[in-house]
């Protein structure tokens, strides 16, 4: 069983248990002892009846109605606690050809039941938006929200007499988890088909999202996995592909583990175009939850690789690789706050940002007791962005946009230790003002080739340790304290860490 993370910076390997305390991390991590999950015994094995090739999964419209939803859900409902429903391929002839695919609409997991997807097998989401719609019997005459459509963002929601306060509806997720100790495991894949043209429309999920962007229209997409009140939820070795929107959203949950997850969107880079790229496809987004571990995972997607939403505490992100995406993010919602986070052993390869904390005066709150250590970056334009200036863009501006609001971002007790960017990039570390200064410790923080014009510091209380930082710590109202005698910079030990996406 694996129960470790590697401290690689000094060249000495030390084993530290995932979810256990280290001297520098303190309480900034998952309080559980997290070990590698085990696949439970199988209660029923379902055989695939469809075939997918190496490219995008395509079926004729009449074939899209032949869903496996009912038989999969029936098996989940009838499986006993502590067991798994296995989705298996038929790799001998099935009607003259091998079968390796299932097609489904929304599914719901049951308590302590695992959905197990075998290697080489893919569970595909339907491209019919109607199957994802919530039942909405009480909406009339209020206009219901329809899955797979967009509309201008209203300035307010009228309240007709005797009716619901606002329209209801939208899209259910492909997989919903509202129970304890459920899991999704196996080396197979779940493919949300965000690239696929929706039945009844002339656009894909991704095209709808991108078209809504210029005017900030509302649009209604399905997500791959949504877990709420799902204590003990586990993702293990599963491949998550091409989600129409967020891949994994976890809320109001105590104890969530993602171990060895491989998340890629879009899988086929040829699917990217000016109107069919994967907008707003966050990787793993925990919110209002505690005791979370994401480890040994590989994330390459179209938005934040990991985005920690409001109200998250005691979280560990250990030994992961991030590729295309917006980096290791907190925010933009930081009300009522995030705290006690450990990020250790992260490799980021051409993410837009590296360490990213983003909020503003309309959505901010307290963020504190964060430890980022042993992080390698390459081709990251903004290796560090600790910002109260969020403007709903991919990267942060370097100056205060002067928004009006009373939800103030306040960043304290942040430690950056053994951080190395092998290529130049900007560093933004900012507090909002004198009353809300950012408190941060820098210990062995290096951005190779950084120019003075790429350093943006405002309203900071900075402590330097060991070799401190290799850039000048000057800016508006910046106070620097040096602890001990600063040493020479350590050598780049990151080169061997950059490997292809797996």
C-alpha cells in the first residue's frame, strides 16, 4: 500500500504518510490517514453492447435512444453495500465485433456501492440534453430552465403570485452521489462527450458554452460527477474525459479521496477550435467540505486543474501532475473562507498559472494556513498569483480593478517552500490594502530568468527563510523580515519531473 509523498528538493527522499502531519505542514492537511483504496468484490458484471473506436464516439440518432441507463441503475440499486457493479468489455466477437462501450443518461450511486469500470471500457454520456433535465412540474407559467440551452443573464428573477421564486430546472449530472462511502473505480473511462453535437441542436456542449461567453449569458450544461453530502466518496484510477462542464464537484462532504485519477479534456486536440474548445471544464472542485486528498493524479483540462471553492478546510494535494489548465487554484469564491491546505510534490507543465489564489471584494473572505512545497513548473506564464484582483478572466490583472463590495479577500499564514519555475514568468503577491495585507513566507522560491518588471507586490508582510526568493521584494507597502542567514540558491532539481501526460 502506498502511503507517501516525495520531498525531492534536496535530493534526499523522505517518506511522509498521506494525511499525516509533518513538521512544516502542521495542521495544513487532511486529518485522516489516507491509504491506497482497494477494489471491493463484484456483485454483478454487466457486458458492453456497443463499440467505440479510438476517435470520438459517434452513433446515429436512433442509436442514441438505446441507453444502458436502466440496466446499470438497476444493478447499482440491487448491489449490496461493500460491493461493486462491474462494467466489462466483450473482447471476443459480439455480433461480429468486440464491444467496449456503454451509453447512459444520469445515474445515481447508492450507499457503499462502487461503480467499477474495467480497463479498455468507456461509459459514454448521452448527447440528448432532454435526458438530463430535472423534472419541473411546478415551474409553469414561470419559464423553465432547459438543459442544453442558453439565455441572457437576468438582472433579477420575478416572483409571480403563488409560484416558485425563480425558474427551476437545468441539467442533472451524469453521475450523482448523495450517499456515504460510494466509489467510482477501475482503469476504464467516463466520457462526457462535450465535443458532440446535441440532439435537437446544431451545437455541442462546448460550443454552447463558448457562444455564451461574450455577453456572460447563462448556459445549462451537465457535469460529469456531482457529489453532495457524500462522506467517504472515492475516485480510484478512473479516467475522466471530455466533460461538458466541471468534471468533479464535491460539496458538503467530510472525507473525499481522488487517487490515481487521469483527467483529460479534450482528449483529441483536433476537437479544439475557435468555437469548440472546452470552456469551463474544471478538473476537481471541492466546496464546503473537509478532509480531502487528491494524490497520484494527472489532470489536463480546459480550466482550473483543481479549484478549491468556498468553505473548504483540511485538504491535501500530494504528488500530482497538472498540464493544460489554469493551475492549482483557490477561489474565486472565498466566502466563508478556505484554510489548512497542503500542496506537496506538484508538477505543473504549461498551465496558465501555477499557485493561484483568486478573489475580489464581491466574493472574498479569509484564506489562511496554506503550505505549498516541492513544486516544479515549466512554461507557466504566472507561476505565483495571490490576488484580490480577480476579474473573471483566465489570468489576474496586476492592478486593483477598483470593484465595489464588502466581501474582502484576506490572505494570511501562507508558506511557499521549495518552489521552482524553470522558465520566466510573472509573480503577483498582493493584499487589498493596509487593513487587509497578505502574510506570506518565502523559502527557496525561484523563478528562473525573472525580470524586475515581472514582480508585482502590494500590501504584503513577507518573511524570507533559507535562500528566500530570487526576485526583488519591493512594491507598494511591502514589509520584509529575514529569519536567519539567507543561503545560496539551490540548484534546479526539477528537470526529471517533467514527463508526458499519462
